């Protein structure tokens, strides 16, 4: 059943208010939680891979051991024990060790609700041309989410517009933030189309696709796939 214009307005206001509340108080706790899980899992896997790769190299072997110990401490909620090794690794000449350590440092600060400190580290990663592009994009998305409550809608679109595209691995998360910004700018038709595209894109996590499908409907865009599209997707 379609919502009345009044219900649409109320629903969109509620989405906007809840997003701002979540960004200001919890950063990624509710919005894009899958990225946090991916980063934590990635840290563990990457730590093991780096250790294996550097086992025959004395200095790299030591860094691998430090990263392994830091990740273990973080997994056991012993952030203080991880601070020293992460600080050393963040200054490593190895892009892999340095990037992983800096992400972990940002996560630690965000967990303490130090949004400014966490955002600064993420901004530095996003601007580092020595870091692979997909990780720079991830850092920019997380920086934007951290600062979302203080950004103007056009700033969000300017930052994330190039990431909110189908061939980007972070399309779902970047697209959601861009769509919300478009709604705030009064560009509901564009937001509806973006939500519809997100909902139909394989590879985007299902919770994000489900939210996008609901939002597309609220904005008057029919994003429900027909039988032919379902078969094609399968």
C-alpha cells in the first residue's frame, strides 16, 4: 500500500533524524555495521597473511609479530595493550602494515567516541596515494560517516559521488549516504533512482539492499524486480 504524501514526509524526516543520531552518537554501530565486521575480519586475515609473507625477513617478521599481537589484543577488548605496537606499525615503511595499523587506530578512537581523532586518521589514509584505492575509498566513506552530522548535504555528495557507483566495492554504503544527502537537498527523484540501483545490485550486502528497496518505494520509484530480472540475477 502506497504511503500518503504526509506519511512520506514523516517517514523521511524520521530517517533523517535517526541517521543523524546514529552518526553523531554511534558512527557505524547501526549504519553500515557490515563494514566494521569486514574490517575486523580483514585485519585478522591480513595480519596472518603479512606474517606469513614476512616470516623470512627479520624486520618484517618483527612487524608481523607486533601486528598479530595488536589484533589479538583488540579482539580481546584490550585496546590499551594494542596502542604501542599500532603506533610503531603506523610509521612502518610497509604500506600494508602502516595502513592496517592506522585503520585499527581509527577504530580504537571511534570506539572511545573520539570522533575527531578517528576522522583525522581516516582522512589521512584517504589522502595517502601510497594506499590501494579501495582502502582509500573505504577510509573516505568512514571519515564521511564519522563527520556526517557536521557536513552539508552537498559536501557529502561531493566527497562520495565518485564512489557511489555500481562498479565500486563500497557502492552500497556510499550510495546510502549520497541518497540521504540528495533527499536533504530536495533531489528526491535522484535519490529514488540511486536507492533503486542499490537495491538491484548484486554484491551489495542484503540489509543495505532491503533498506534501499524500501526507500525507493517511499520516494515513488518501483524497484521491485520482475520475474525476468529475478531469473537473470540468479
